């Protein structure tokens, strides 16, 4: 119960600031679950909104006892005219609450550090947030759906970035098998966009 109260307070404190985005400024969000026992390899394509035509992102994640850790690499065509923007980062997700009769959602906190590089200049991001959702299993099937909300606040600094970004991510993870997921997410706020990806895990 204490964890449920803490998760509610955390979401309220983040949500009142109007939050969003992710480790390297793409609309790739996270559900509150670690979907794998050992490791995961994922790939995403996204449209981060105005100013960027397309972004590609790869992730490799490792499971630990109380959290999972991810290494992120990405590329974006920053203005749709071949101008290259590269990103690299690391992030983590740790569960803080499981659903109960009093609190119907599962919750996790997220945090990371990312670096963007373009034309010899760099920018740094420190995304922090909370993600809440609930896994729904289809009857007599291994398929499950996990809708979730992921508000984030992102302090930034450096030559490319020097402010605080806010927003909120909405997404759904679809587990088709025990080792393969399809993931769709969108974001609203300072950074808008949509993403779709796949992940293999073990």
C-alpha cells in the first residue's frame, strides 16, 4: 500500500509539470515492466515531430534483480535534408509498485543520461520520469497488451540544448510470444512524435 501511495504522489508531482521524451530525444517510451529475464535487443523507427524527418534507434538491455539497464544508440535526420544527428545514452527502469485492490496499476521509475552530437557540437540530456500501466492477458493465448503512460522531465545542457523539456508519453506493448514484442508509443508536450519498434528478449 505504501508503494502504491508513493507511485500516485510521484505521478502527480511529475504530471503537474506537464512532462515528456526519452534518453536521446526520441518518442520511444517505456512500460513499467521488464519483459525479459536476461537480456533484450530492440529496434525502433520514429517521427519525432517538427524539425526531424525520421529517427532510428537501437537498444540493448540487461536485467538485474531490482532494475533493468539499457544502452541506446540512435540516428536522426534533423531537418529532413540529410543533416545528421547522432545520439548515445544509457538508462534504467526500476519497479516501485505492483497493482492491488486499492491501486490498479503497476509503476516504475526511469532515469538516464544521453548525448546528442551534430556538426561537431554536443548536447546532454538527463531524463527522469515515472511509468504506470497494466498488463492485460488474452484468454487462452500467450498474447498480452500493456497500455501505459510515461511522463518525463528532461533537464538539458550543452551547445545543442540548454533548457528543460517536458512531456507525456502514451504507449502500448504487444507481446506476441514469450520472446517477441511489438511496441508503439506517442508523445505530447515539448517533444511530439510517434514511434514503433520490435524487441527480442530472453
